[in-house]
């Protein structure tokens, strides 16, 4: 099906496939909207306006995209090393808890010290929650998908316990309302606002910087080379003298650290400046731990492309909330649609990889119909080295 | 403290452990078929939730618990088929696509509940079946022989699953597809047909598991399963991909859950600490995974889509 296309056309098609997947999910959503008695066109117009239609909407979208980007970049790092991190939800929670405790228990300090301290505490919490499944996978061969899911469950209970007990706002006990939330955290830890906005803080800037840093790490440093080598072939990496186990543990630790930072930014960038739970992870993270995976896939598992992908996906979520208000459908619909986006994007991913793989294979005139990128993410990683920005690796357009 | 050790409490805990184990057991047995054939279905929890709603709704409308069970099975069948399309035909990354199915089930079951039911109304539950004579044995009778029919059927499914996987041609094809799909393909086994079949079995059992959960509790609510589907997947690893091991795992989980519930009721666990005790199943799972991973290997082709000629 791809033989009649030039490499350029194939690549163009390849990069539009994730977008088509989102569109497919939205069409499915339109059917559900009709069944719920809402006008899907009106609903989607509201959705678009709610996400991108005004300065306020754009700020909301950027803020929603921020945790997606942090998590997505972490997912990219893990994937490049051949590890799937389903645990970003729990890592975000731990990051939020560590950062919150730092703000509660440390003495008052000027913002210039306080802010880095709480963010580093968040990074530490997430890193710990990533290191555990990383070490379990590296040294005990424990499947990281399962261990991270279990650690998500543990994190939720830990959050509920701490926010209902030791960390609860004393005012909640006095009033007897006992809402599981902390007091308003130290104002010196509030993230600075930028562009004269009353909501837009430095979080999005940090997220973009982390994406650039991850790009630099993966393609410009020896450590990044080791991470990618392990992802491509553990055996070959071992042969080359790379400490495979340590690298795997490190990949999940880094991935967790970024999710932890996302959690800290959620707490100190929130308008209430507290940590609140409704007893589920989704209540704290807004599902960013899962949706970050989708953002990473939409971005072709490339840190820099994850930036626009997160923005688009953030818009989808903010727009979804606007849609829900405008046409009066339950928020559960948005969770269901979210699931469909995940399914469609992941299902379409193979085809994109295939299109790119054919491309590269033609150039290298290697025999055989076993295209890379079709069997595993590691091979997909190799294909993705030739990002559309021409960065990293050898440009397949150029004869070697 | 002494009241934990009374026989009445012990009998209650064992009986409720067995009841609580059943949904996990059914879902995990279904997942075993999929994993033995090389497919990891992470969407079990989502399928269970939709199966639970279907079961609840059917019983609410008809009052017939068996129709409820059937509704759960039908929903599970359809979602199993959909999971097969995603994992086998579209070759999606199984570690992620299942999360999509989970979120879909989580949102959709809640949406349907809000639109079609609204406020929680209790429904009929399964009638207990007293096994003649055995039920009269002191203690033992109360623990094991006055459960509902689904409990007995679920435990009867264990030897059946072992037999299918180990002794039938279909089972041999499942194992071949999971361990060495290239060889099986060369011998004329259709890998995708086998994996479609196992995913449909898995989906159907997950749907039934959800319906059993809802009908046993006599209620539906948002996120009714509370992660039971994920525990069921972990149980497959826990039980080293063998039905008997899975049964032991499910019973252990049922027991831990029942014990925590009982200790909470007796107020031995203070309310403040109940969240910490709720971590127990997940922590036990992680520990169990460490021990199992040292001794047993997962099916070689697990999570690897099959393409002929690779």
C-alpha cells in the first residue's frame, strides 16, 4: 500500500497518522454524543473554543499540557531504553507528596531557595517511585508494567492516608469537614507567574526545558547513547560493555523523576496552593500519568515533538471539559473518550512505524520483508532517530 | 484482641475469602488463556467494569440473576473481540492499549450508570446453594458448602482450564502460539485465530467476573472493581501461568481482603489507618512477583505481535 509513494510522501503520511487516530476517536465520540442527545457539531465547536478560542482558554490548555509534557518526556526516556512506564500516575503522587511535605516541614526560606527545594523534593519522590520498579526489573526480572500498576495503587492509598491524617489542614479538623487536603502551603513556594498573567506560572517553561534537556541527554551524551543502546538490543549493549541492569533501573528512575516534578508543579502551580485528593489518582493527576504516554506516542517518542503533542492533547482535555459544561454531558464521557484516544493512537502507531521503516529500509537496500519497528518499540526507536527535524542519527535522505 | 480468634470470626473470614476470590479467579483464568497464547490484555479491569454494569442493569430490570450473568458474558465477549482486533490485527503495543480499554470501561460504565440508573438501587443477589449433607458438617459446612452456584462453578472451572490448556489440541496451539509462534505457524496453526479465541475467552470471563462482583454485592457504583482487574492480571504471574497456582493466589487475596474487612468491622484497625491496610494486596503482589520471577519464565512470545516471515 505504500509502494507508490515517495519517501517524502510516506513520511508525511506517517506523521499525520496519529492525528487521524485522534480524529477517529472524536468521530466515535460524536456518535456517543448523539446517543446522549447532544448536537455533536455544537459540542465540538464548544470544545475547540474552550481549548484554543481565547487567551484564557490557551492558558488553561498550556497548564493542562504541562504535566503531560513532563510525563511524556519521561515516557520517551523509558521507552528509548526499552522500558514501559505505566507508573507515572503513582510517581506524580509521590512527587506531589514529597514536595508538599518539604513545604510543610521545612522552615520558611526565600522563594529563590524554597522553590528549587520543593521541586527537587518532588523529583526525589518520583525518582524513588520509578527506581523501585526499575531495580525490580533490572535485578529481579519483575515485569515493570505490573509492578508500576501495583505501585500506583500503593501511592493512592498512601496519599489518602497522609492527606486524611498527618498532613490534613488543621482547619478541616476544627470545622469537622475533614476534606482530605493540606493547609495552604508556604507562599514562598508558589511558582512565579509569568507574562503578567494571574495563572500562567513557570511550570510550562520548565516542562519545555526538560524536553530539550531530554533530547540533549538522549542524543548528545554517553549516558543517552547507553540508554538507547539498551533499548535497541540488550544483548548487543551487554556485548559493548554497557551496564545493562543499571541502565534499565536508571531509565525508570529518570522517567519517575520527571513525573515527580510534574506532581510538584501541579501542587505549587495550583490555584489553591494545596495538595487535595478525592481518593483516586485521577483526582490528583487528572490522568496525566496515562495521558502523558499518549502525548509521547503522538510525538513519535521524540522529546521535542512531544512538546506540540502535549499542547494538542492538553487542548483536547480542556476542550472536553468545556464541552461537558456546554452540552451538559457527564464527565465520565470524557474519561471514556480519553480511553478511545489511547486505543486509536496506540493502534495506529504500528502503521506509522511501518511507513517510516519501509522508507529507511529502501534507502539501505537491505533484503527481506521484516521491517524494523514492526516487532517492538526498540526497533521503532531506531527508526525514530531520524526525526523530522533532521536531528540525530543519519538523515535517510542522504546516501550514506 | 481476643475476638479475632473466635471460631465464628474464622468461619466468616474463610467463607468471605472464598466469595471475594471468585471474581479475581474468573478474570485471572481468562487472562491466563490470553497470556499463554502470547497476548497481554491490560484492559481486564475496564471489561470487568462494563460487565459489572451490564450484569447489574439486567438484574435491575428483570430480577433474574442468571440473565445478569449472561449480560456480563455478552459484554465481555464483545470487548474481548475488540481487544483481539487491537492487539492481534492492529498489533498495538499491548502495555498501553489495555490502559485505553481500561479508561474506556471506567468512563463508559460510569456514564451508562448515570444516564440509565442515576441513584444506586440494590438488586437481587445470588441465592446460596446448600450442598446436602456436607453443609451439616460443623464449621466446614459453613465455610465451604453454603455458597452460591457461581462460586462452585468458578472453582470447577480450574481443573477444566488446566485440562484445556494441557490436554487438548486447542490448548497445545495456545501454548505453541505463546512460546514459539513461528514454529506453530509453520505447522499450519493460525496464530491470529488462536489469539482471537483466547482473547474472546478472556474477555468473556472478565465480563462474567464483573457481573459476579456486581450481583454478589447487589450494587453498582463508579469504579466498582477498584483495580481488581489489575490484581487479576498480576495473579496470572503470581500463579506462574497455571490455573492451580492462580487459584491459590486468588484465595490468598480473598483471604487478605476478607481479613482486612473483618478487622475493620471489629474496629481492630483504626479508621485512620485503613488506607495503609488497603495497600496490602498491591504490596503482596509486588513481593510475590519477585519470588515468581526468580523461578518461572513468562511465555516467550508474551506481548509480541506475530507477523509471518519474521
